[in-house]
C-alpha cells in the first residue's frame, strides 16, 4: 500500500513542476520557514524573552512575566502555554497571511481540506500499531522519562484542570506544526520540487527535534517522510494531525505511568 501511494504521488507531483521558471513563491516560503523557526527557537524560551523585555526596559511587563512563569504555583503550566502560543502563532500567522494576501490562494490548497482527509485511515491504524509498542518500550528509559511527560506537574500544582488545559494547547500546537510543515512548506514548494518537497520539508522538521531523545529524532525523519507523502497524496494534513497527537498523548500517558503519576 505504501509503495502504491509513493508511486502515485511521485507521478502526480512531477507533472506540476515548472521547468526554467523562477518561482518567487518557493523563495518566500523557504525564507519564511527559516525566520519562523528562528523566532520560535529564541522567543519560545522564557529566559530569552525575559532578557529582551528587561533590555528594552519594559520592567513592569517583565516582572509580571517572570512572576507568572517562574514564581507562580502553576509556573510550569504557564511556561508551556507561553511556548505553545509562540509556536502556534509563528507556525500559523505568517503562513496564512502569505497564502491569503500575497499568494492569493485558498488555505484548502495547503492541506486544510476535509474531503477524503481520512481515506487512508488504515495507514493511520498501522502506524499506531507500530508506534505504541515502541513508545511503551522507550518509556522505560531514563532519557525518555527525563523529557516526558511534556507537562511535568510540580508538587502542589493542580492536576485538573491544568492537565486538560495543556492538552488542548498541545493539540493546537500539533495542528499548527502539521500545517506549517505538511501544509505550507510541502504544498507551497511542490511546484518546484515535486515529490522531493517531502524530503526538503523533512530536514527542518527533523531539526526541531534536536535535544529530544535520539530515537525520537530518528523516528521524526521517518514520520516526516510518511506524513509528507500522505499529505501530498491526500492534499490534507488532518490524518497527520491525528497521528501526531495520538502518539504524543501515548508518550505522555506512558511517561506518567512510569513515574507513578497515574
């Protein structure tokens, strides 16, 4: 089934390539991707943002920000909500502005369509059958337990509704991520790279996993390719969102179980 999907997608995408034509859209998209990832990397960090606020003498705002993300009883939650908000904003807003007002295209051309979005659901089930046992195995390792659950509940912190609030923001972040990589970048560059846009997109997607456990980073390469092919074939990111979020929830649950939090 996977071989058939790849073969069909390759044939379809190759017909879309425009030869000997300068494609400004691909240039704009690649620069936007680089800028968005750079901003997320630095401004998604609470300490970096706090230093910037203080350097510009926004002392009142800096103090409030530090109180909320450092000293508050729910500081760990607020740090994550801040990070996910920065990520979601810079994955979504620049891309949507470019698509709607510069490229003057529909968002459905970039993976946001529901028509036949889940027609390859069998592959979704297959991926879960492969990933869940791997998650269960690696959840026993020290590197995994150091990193997960992503939301580390501090002593005295409210589990509910904090955990539910975080999982909602986590979902939004995954939607934004899928749209950014498998929607905006992939579908925005396929007229230049064709099927190979999957592999171009996979490079920065893999790199955002640097700092996570090594097996997860390697798995991100495989996931990037598979989800990219699915998006290119189905012209939709929704199956990728479902896969990504399902695995992420499984990772958090397994880590919490290993730590005796469940």
